C-alpha cells in the first residue's frame, strides 16, 4: 500500500503556481508506477521511496522544477552544463516534463534496479569527503534564503567546498560580500560554482 505524507501536500500548496501541476504530475506518476511507494520529505523536498531506497525526488524553485530519478534508465542521461539538480534540466512547464507514460516507465525501470540490488548513486561513492565547514556569514545568508539553501544542501561535498573556498579565499571584505551575494543568486536558480566553465556533453 502507498504511504501518503501530508507534508508533500503542504509543499505543493506553498510552491509557485507554475510548479503545482508539475509536482502533482510527478506524484501521480510515482503512485501509478509504484503501488508501494512511500512519500517523505528529505532535505526540504518531496521524495518517493521504494523498499527503503530513494526512487525519485522533486524540488520546486521560483522559476523551475528539478526532477531526479535515482535508479534505472534515467540515471544514465547526460547532464547539461549548468543544469539544475536531477536528470531533466530546469523544467518550467508541463511541455518540458516527461509524458506520464514515459515517466512511469522510467520509474518502473528504477524499481526493477532496486529489486535487482543495483547500487544506487550514494553506494558508488566509497571515498566521499565530508562536507566542508560552513563559514558563519554563509550559514547566516542561507538561513534567510531557503531556495538557495535547498540547492546547496543537495550538492555533493566537493561542490559545496568550491563555493566555500571561493568565499573564504577573498582577501577584502567587499570582495567577500560580492562573492557571497553571487553565491546566493546562483544557488537560488540551481547553479553550481563554475557552471559557466562546464562543457555540455556531445550527443551520440
């Protein structure tokens, strides 16, 4: 039996108007594809789990939606330079969402991978370094910018460390303040540090 989490209802209700039907579409697909799906809120965003494993997550920002599938075919999709969290880039409308039938198929692919014991994304990182120590001014700024903090918390420690090192590497206070403001602006729209220098992967 599925497990409904009322916190997911609250998350959808408080999200931007454009994001609500997208969030509902993901939720609907998860329940249709996986009758035993369990809803949860992790790192401030809705997750859909199966057999105790993360099957999918979704996060609504001011102007886009991030959708991530943790197992199955979608995890092999190429990521674009500066792409938001997840496997489908910055989703801003229903037209940019995978169709219901396709999304359900991808979710079922993830379920099959879980049932087969395929290692998940976390299991593959056996030597992952711990998160960096967060500077007080960054912590204070993130506490007032929930969307930026949401994306920061989903970053791998190495990507968090890039932002921290960039901020703490400033020699003058005014430089540090500018870098701090840039950090918040980039995190709020789902961008990693150095996103401008990333190269898109070529299509096969």
